[in-house]
């Protein structure tokens, strides 16, 4: 309950808050931590529904109601009950969910439900929202600089870890369950990295070549940077830009494990930083995975739907436009610019690209499905790359591939 008390404050990302809670409670064993994490994220996923069923937002009530949701019976919970708990739990168990408002039943804020309703019909919206309430699978990207996917799958099988090749990514592995891999030789030797399949596919839209100059403009902890470097066979020059030194610091140990020698992390102040300006019109390919609402990743980060506000979208779209325009200045004639988000909202996706193209007639949009097919990836969502958990069994992602005229 104390973990929920901390995390429901929503003052920081849930995964960060949970790590800090575990750091402050070293007495918890691995099994206890797993249970606390599962219960916490169940509460966050279903928070609005649980508050309605529990009758209040008190952490203890939310936790008990969440345990009902994941399959415990009132009888099994009896050792935890006090006072009138059994009466309201029985009532919560018997509630007719079909009578609740859709946004409550699907545990979405009203404003987000309304925006998604405008983009998807009733059946499609229901399937999407229900998929976002499920835990995400754990995907790995095989580092082809040091390993092959068949070798990784064979090693996992030998160690009793269930795994299979991903459906679309040529270098992806999907695990069964959530095994701890931090101390596994495959991880320690840099042969695999944790990365969702959709995120892996962004590198194939950039499609960097050996000896090119490439920029990952919002590199963060560098997962996509490492994927790009592997496709470049560690040749050429790959810049990893980010405005947060803390995020880029997380790239350093991953870079050491990866075996890549062509990656150059650089902290920048903004899109107009001198480190950016000196590369004006010199770069072959740029990936711009901009800061966004992140609603495509709600399976992993359910707290986002409670931490973001409608006003956040307005602030983010202004930032997204500025970042895209700054990144576009790097592209040499004939070069490629890939704009990406893990958002489900049109304002952050198509609207940003369309506005950019109106301002920059020297750029044209390429067909994402055709680019993937050229690399043997049979996933065609049209001119834009748009994937969803309920359709493609991966995080919700959007991308547009833009080419500057020669």
C-alpha cells in the first residue's frame, strides 16, 4: 500500500518512483518486488474504473479492488480485510460494468477518450483501449554487430527462457513473461538490448548506409541510436544529440557493450545549438523521435494518461514543430528526415508533418510501406508508419519519412 501511496502522487514517472521505492526498501525480495510492481501497474492501468468501484481513491481500497481485477476472490482476500471491507468488495465484484460510461470502463480521462473517439469508430476504439489496458510483452533487439538472431534464440532456449522471433523486425526477439536479463551473458556482452518491436522498425525507415553521416536528434538513452549504428555496421559517423546530459549518460554503458565505434553522443542546448548549426546541410539522414504525450506506450507507462493534460498537447506540439524545423536544417540535398512519435494523437503526428511540408516545399513525403518492403519487411500501413497494439501487437508508433529535394 505504501508503494501505491508514493506512486499515486504522480509527481514523477511511475517506473522511476517504483525504483526509488525499492531502493528505500531493500528488505523486499525479488518475488515481493514483482508482486508490488504488478499490483501498482494494474492500479495505474485501471485507475478510473477502480476508483468508481472502490467508491474512493484511497490506496488500500484501490489495491484490494485491483486484486479482484486480476483474479482474486473475496474469500481469498479475507485475511487482508477489516471492518466493512467485505461488503463493499462484494458490491464492487457484482457491479455491472456495461452500465458505466465508456471512458470510466476503459479507464481513460474524458479529454483523451474524446480525442481518440474522433479518430476511431466505436469498435476500433474499444479494441485499442482494451489493448492499452494489457501489459506489454518484453522485446529484445539483437545487436547484429556482435550476434545473430538464431544464435540468441538458441542461447535463450538453452537457458529455459521462452522466446520467438518478432513478426516484423528482422532483428527482434519477443520473450515469454518478464525474465530478469540484467545479468544474463547476452545482455552483459551487448548482444541484445531491450527495445519494443515498433521502435526497432524506426531504424529501418531511416535505413542508414555505411559511411554516411547520420543524426539521432532526440537520442535519449540511445536505444534507437544503437539500432542505427548496427545498421551502419559501425561505419560512418553517427551523432546522438539530446538536451539532457542525464539521459545521454545512460547511453555510455550501453555503447560500451555494443561494440560500436561510430557513435558520438553530444549534449545540446536546443535545436539552434552551435553543435547543430555546424552540421547544417551536411547530414545524410536524421531521425527525430520527438518528445510527445507517449500514449502509444500506455501498456508500459499507464501513468502517462493521468500525468498528461489536454494543455500538455498544445505545449508539446509547439516543441515538436520547433524540433522538426531545427532538424530539417541538417539535411543535405537528397537526404532523408524521419519524424516519429509514440503518440496516438493526430495533433502530434499528421498535423505536424502537414504543417511542416506547407512551410518547406523542398521536402516531399515518401511511402513508409515501400521503404520497409525494400528491406524485406512486409508491413504496409500506407504513406505514414502507424502501428497499434491491438492490430500489430506492438507499441503505438507514428512516423513519416521526408526527403529533401536534390
